[in-house]
């Protein structure tokens, strides 16, 4: 069940704290607390993180409902518990090793692939997307009458992680069972199955990202975050018409990167 503990309002507006407590709730203090908990596994709530991973597939709205509760109880939208990040990292490592096995990579090639996927595909791209969305949302989506509100960068990164997890499972786990026998073949079925999985994965990424920003009550016009769906579907149809196989291109790219 979701936590429903309420607290007394500490101030007006954006939940601002009293001057006495403000220093303990700065971005730097929150970041320090988050990073410090990375080394204290007993303080992490892995059961709740697993709950979030499950509901990101079945009902992602319920996950973002919890972010509202965190704002009410802890005065921040972003996660203060790194358990989700730790479990995502484990998923990333296991799925990447599976990818290396399916592509018949050696031990050192798989390690190179793992480093690439973790630091470039997940962290590097995630930092770029989170920073871009943080800037765009604060610059163009915040309601004029609520100028005291702002999107936390940590929340923008959490939204990316939430959206990245289903994409990871679809492309780096489910797809593994079809790569060698179906997807990388030169048949129409091969690139249809592969490209359809890409369509579902990226489409889910866009949808979960939209839910993340639409959950913030001080943002407006968040429906524009769904506009990339049109481009995605168009690219999908063009790929089927031209016989492009996105998974085959990804496998070739990964093999090139680990040489």
C-alpha cells in the first residue's frame, strides 16, 4: 500500500521551510543524504523499490502518486532512497551480461559492453535528458501564477530512471529471447518483431516521462511531451517499409564498440 501519512503544513506556497530548517533541506544537503545512503544497504527500502518497478509496468500513475506523498512528508519530489537506483543497476548488469552471451562476446568484450551501457546509455544519456527536461520544464512549463515552484533536477533524473526501466526490460531482457532465432534474420518477421519491440519500449519511455511531469500540479501544457509519439510512429512505419532492422543495427554497433 502507498504511504498516506500526512504532516502539518510548514508554510505557504511551495512548502518552503522555516529559516531554521532551510539549511537541512537545500539541494546540496539532499544530495549528500542520498549519496551517503548508497553505502548503507540496511537503510534502503528494496521491497518498496521492487513495488515501484512492478507498477511502472502495470500502473505507473500509482508510482507518481507516491511522489506526491513524499513531497507532503519530506518536502521534496525526488527520491531520498537510492534503492531503486541500486536495483536498476543490478538489472542493467544482468541484462547486459545476457546481451553479451547472446551476441557470443568474450569476457573482456562483455565487460566493455557493460561499462558502455552503464556509463553512456544509462548515466550519460540520463544526465543529458534530465538536464534538458529540467531546463525546459522550468523555463516553459511552469505556470506563471506559481513562479515560486520549480522542478527539482533530482526529480527530472528520477523520471528518466522510471521511464528507462521498462525500456531496459523490453530491449535488454525480453528481446534477448528472440534475437538469434527471429529478430536478426533477414526475414520480414525479423525486423517486424524487433522494430515493434523498439516501438513499445520507446513509446513507454515517452508515456512514463509524460506521467512524471503531468503529476506536478504547478506545470502546464505537459501534453506536448506526448508529441514525439507522432514522430515515433512515423519512423516505425518508414522502417518497416524500408526494411530497417533497429535491433540488428544495435547489435552491430555494440560489437563495434567492444573491439
